[in-house]
C-alpha cells in the first residue's frame, strides 16, 4: 500500500502550481519576456526586444534555438529569424553570441506591411528536460511623421494629423498643459494597411499643447506645440481660470495736442515779430541818412 501513489486533489494541485512559481528549479521559472507594444516610424529601424529569463538552477546544456515569427490569428505568416524572403537583409541579432539570453532583433527600413504581432520562441535544453518557451507577442505599430500646428486659414485652431496602421484600439487626442483633454480623433480614408487620423482643438491659452497617439492606453508617438501668446477662453476666462479683464481705454490727450500746436504758433509769431522789427529798424536808418 505504501508503494501506491495517490491522486492530488484540486486544492493540492493549486498549491503545487504556486510552489512551482516560488521554488527555484521548476520549469515555470524559465520565461521569454516580450513587451506588448513597439512602435516605429515609416522607413526607420526598430528594435524588437526579447530576453530569456533563466534561474541559476536551470543550467542550459546547449544554446537556445531562436524563432522569430510574424503572427496572424495565431498562425505564422513569415519568419524573421532565420529571415524568410520578405525580411532577408533587413533583420539582425542585437547580440550574436549564441549563449546570450538577449534574443532581441533589429528590423531595418520598416514598411507598412511590417505591422502586426510578432512572437519570440525558443527551443531550450536544460539538465532537467527539453522544452519550448514563447513570449506573449509584441504588436508592431507603424506610423509616419505626425503633423501638429495651427491651421493655415485659422491661426487659433490646432490640427494634428498622422497616418498609422489600422487597429481598433488606436486613439488620437490633444491635451493642453498635460491635464485638459481637448479633442479626440476623426478617422479618414487611408490605404489597405494604414489609415489617417486627425484631431482639431482651439487654442485656449498659453502653454504646451500635446498630440498623443496611443494604442489601448500605450503611447505610440507624440508631438508638441507651444503657445506663448495668451488667448481668451470661453465665458470670459483664460485657461488658468482667472477672469479676463476688458482692455483699458484711455481718453484722447487733447491738452497735449493743443499745447504742441500753441508752441508752433508762438514760434511763428516770434519769427514774424523779429522780421518786422528788423524792417522797421532798416527804414529808420535809411531816413536818418
């Protein structure tokens, strides 16, 4: 009877799984870490991070075999490592040491068609067993240069525009002084792979305006616009909440105008008097001779 093995109850299995995460040496200690989101500007290069996390007890017998793949609905559509035709000449390992745990890759000259989800997977052999581990996939979002400035026909209206790969979780917003959200995006027609997003907002005062492109709360790219001249806000208030006072109107300086006119008249009279006196003196001298 002592040699028989008893089946574990559900509670005991749960405790065993918890111990597997707490006690070193279990297979669950080997993980492949990938970020959920990576963004890249069209035509630029981008790093796709992937790091193998292994405990000291899980000594690898041979270097891990790396697989990088582009995924669509959990199906591999193209291989990045080793590169398939769409990626040949565009993918390099950041660390060429086969025993390194850094399995990140550099993707060069990013194109619209590169957008999608990528999976980093490895075949691992330790002293305990051989198995495969994969990351939780990284979404690559491709965008072009974001344009953010006042409009040509209205100097008090800001407009932000950007082309980005299609995704239902995308969000484009304009924020004033890092707190006040002014406007959300408008979708526009785009290509088969990418779409155009735009947002507009009025200038409500001085300070920093920021246009943010995000995917499900994760920032992709941003652009800034700085306003140095205060602009009146709604309901007679500025963006800081202070009441906007009406401009002070000063009366016309009529007294100054009259004084300046009298100065010219006096000068002219003095000149005329001097000329008359000179003529009178000249006539008197002629009579005496």
